[in-house]
C-alpha cells in the first residue's frame, strides 16, 4: 500500500497540471490581450481571481468601494484606448460598479465590468441565493454590450467579444457576467489554451468616404467665420499631430471642450476659449471633431448660438466628424457629416487641402482676438487680487501657475464652482491631461480617476475637488496612500454644495447644502500616513503644492475658501428649475 499512495498523489498532481480552471483562463485571456491592470474589490466569488491575477503579474488595485474602482477603470480606458477592467462581487458589488459602467458608456470610454454572480439555476427560479440578482438583465440598458460566460471553454470568446465591443466604433462600457461556478470549472489545459483569443485589430480604422471629405472641405471653404470645436473624442483618438496640423494649416480658431483642453495648448493663438460667448453665435460654419451637440453645447441652438429664442436655431452650418454614423442630426441639421475615426478623417481633410486652402478672413480672426484680449485682461485683474478669506480665483491663480510649471502632470477636476472656475482659469498644455466630470457632470469620479491616472501615466496627479465632490470618493485616500501614489489633492473647501451659507428656515437642522463648518479634510489624509496641509492663503497653498510635487508623497491640501464665494449650481444655474422660475 505504501508504494501505491505516492503514485496516486503523483498522478493527481499531473492531472492537475494538465488542467486549467476558470480563474486561470480569465487571467490568461486578459494577459494575452495586454490587459494587465484590474481595478476592483475582492469577495465571493472573485477573491481568488484577485489573488491569482496578482500572483500572475497583473497589477491589481484594490479599492474601498466599487464605484471608485469602476471610475478608475473607465478613465483608464480613456487614457489608454484599451478597455479598463473593473472587477466586482455579486449583486451589491456589481450594482456599486454599475454607475461607472453607465458613465463609461455615456462618455464613450472603453471599459469592461467583470462581475461574479450567483448560480443561474437558483437566480432564475428566484430561490434566494447568496447575493442573488439577474445581473445581466440589469446591466444591459446601461452597457454598450453585455455577455455571460457559463463554460470555461467559452472564457476566451467572452473576453474577446467584450474587448471588441468596448473599443470598436464608438467606445463604451461592456458587462461580462461570470457565475461563481465558472471559476471552479477545469478543462484540459491544451484545450483551454487553444480556446483563448488574441484579438486582432480590436478598433479597426474607419476611413471616411472621399465624397464626404470633399463635402466637408467645400463647406469649410465657403465659411467667412469658421470655427472648430474639439471634444473628448478628439482627445481619445490620440491623433494629436494630425489635429494640430489641421488646426494650424486651416488657421481656423478653435474651442476645446473640457477634456479636449491641452490637445493644443490653451495658450495657442488660435484658441478661442476666452471668447466663447462671442464665437459661438457669430460663427457661420462649425466643424465638430469628436464632440456631440448635447447640453454641454446647448444642443447647437438657442441664444448661445445666436438663435432668437431658447429653441431657435442660429444660422450655422455644421461639419461633424464622428465615428458614430447615428450622431449627425441628433439636435440640429448636420450639413456635412464625416463618419470615420478621427485620425483617418483629419488626415483625409489634410490631404484634400493640399489642392489649395485660404486662411479665414482677417476681420474674423481680429474680432476674436480683440474679445479674447479684453477678457484675459479682465481675468488677470481678478486673479491678481488677494482677498481674505481666500476665494476661488486667488486659490486657482496658484493652481494655474503650478500646472504651467508641471505641464506633464495629470489633472483631475470635479465640483460645481470648483469645476467651472478651474476649467476656465487653469490652462492645459498637453493632450489628455485634464479628466473631469464628463458628459453627466457627475460627482464622485475624483479619487478613482486619481488612482488610474497615476497608475496609467506614472505622472504626478493634481486634483482640484469641491468639498462636496470629494466626499463621494474620499475614503480612497487610503488607497492612494496604500499604493503610495504621487497624488496632490486640493480641496476647495467652501463648507458645502455651491456655498456654505444656507440656513434651514425652521432653524432645526443644517441646510441640505451645507457641511460641518471649517472641516479639516487634511486630517483624513494624515490618518493613513499621507501629508495633510491646511492652507488659508494663496502663499500657503503654493508652498504646499510645490512640496507635494517635489516629494511625490500623497498629499491633501484643505484650501479654506470664502464660504460666500460660489454661485448656485456653478455655471449651470439656468438648468435649476427654481432658479429658472425666479428669472
Ligand atoms: P465632449 O463632451 O468633449 O463634447 P462628447 O463625449 O460629447 O465630447 O463626444 C465625443 C464624441 O467622439 C462621441 O460622439 C464619439 O462617438 C466620438 N468618438 C470617440 N472616439 C472617436 C474616434 N476615435 N473617432 C471618431 N469619433 C470618436
Ligand atoms: N450627485 C451626483 C452623483 N452628481 C451630481 N452632479 C450631483 C449629485 C449634484 N451636484 C452637482 O451637480 S455639483 C454638486 C452636487 C452635489 C456638488 C457641488 O459642491 P462642491 O463644489 O463642494 O463639490 P462647489 O465649489 O462648492 O460649488
Ligand atoms: Mg463646495
């Protein structure tokens, strides 16, 4: 008997060696496709997936709440053009991650939410499994695509389909459902290896039709007051050199949308940001490059665009470059849709321009410059003031200098006033440096974005956060400290949402928009070994930011801002029904 036992052990060892389980197949499928980072939160049934992925050399970043892991994955997708991977547990973990999946889809960021789930048999009969939920059905409406894998031999196909769905065409969020039983399934290792797919050309080029290119260029040539609008699709496309060449060779003034800032430096002579409210209504032909005519552009109509009433169209004609053929005409008529990937479309335009191009009329360019110079001078005056207490402007004047001196730093921004003032005051100098609340104007992306920005780019990260905005993801300062990431968070602390001055008219409770007065968010960072600084003057803020960047230590600066300084809803007061009624 003694001689038999070792043999049995040896043969079962060999058997195990010849098998691959579901955990391993998922890891191999991700690795094979260069997906080497997972943003997630462990628990049943994916704890071992996180452990084994780490052991296999993947970077596994473990968060304190799935929503933040999800936002990290979504922005990793934006920054890298590869789907960001978020990994969650069943039902509640999945739902926590779902917000980010919806955010990815809405913002056109490629992301894959992989979630463990409970047993199909029990879920479908609603027999009350541990964390029971029909996750696939719930994910579908907010995802670009959703898949479930039931058998280990289908993991390769499942991951490949998820990658293609996330990055091809208009990017978006993809859900991949993996029931607990899948991970424990084992299959023959050669069969398993053979079932994996390395996705070839996941985001194929989409070349625009020559006649569409000609139509677009003819329309642009007819313009007396042309304008280019760059959106975050243009930033995502990584066609930076082509876009720069197009802007400079056409000589057309341009406006960057928030996350397109820095595609060309905001200080570029053709940048019309400081004359936005002049150029939008005055322009006659507008070329949109990776920007939708949604609420952020007042739907392409109304007073912003020179329309007489709120719903009237202005006189503009539009060229729209977009990868989605359905985007044109979504709000107003698009006279020259140019469907394709931005790199290919812009190159085609540049090619076609070789047959001759005349720069825009000098009176248009001069009129813009005049407006710009006036507004820039006015802003410089405001920024130079040094009121006590510090206000948004005097604090952001410091941030603006620090970003100018560190143009490679990633810049995260959320809040209301803390967002709107920052966007207009802090210039960006390089592509894809500014990441913010995006299409939904969502609060809570901050710390997840900081982690992903640091991990994906290895650069210093600077975050300017409203005190309310920060609260949505604040616990992730522990994550930032745990991974020792070079993140400098500046909290614009005005004691509340928009302002800190509201009162409960009955005198019973604090008003819904206010927080504990003079809170010390810096202490939160100190709790986890990071550097906390309380700054009450621009000089203190400057010193703390410079030191954070020099030391690369996780730093949180609590910038005490005048609690009366903000305005209701920041710059979107008009969308507030009460404020609208008062008008
Ligand atoms: P912004 O908010 O900056 O105005 P949007 O998110 O509204 O930008 O618009 C981005 C647009 O870019 C989307 O319509 C999307 O289809 C498009 N897009 C994304 N990636 C590409 C690409 N590689 N080529 C062409 N269009 C793209
Ligand atoms: N919840 C979510 C997820 N997103 C939102 N946008 C809101 C709530 C509503 N909201 C805004 O639109 S801005 C904001 C909220 C709660 C916070 C503004 O306060 P802040 O910024 O402290 O972040 P300022 O500088 O005080 O304006
Ligand atoms: Mg605030």
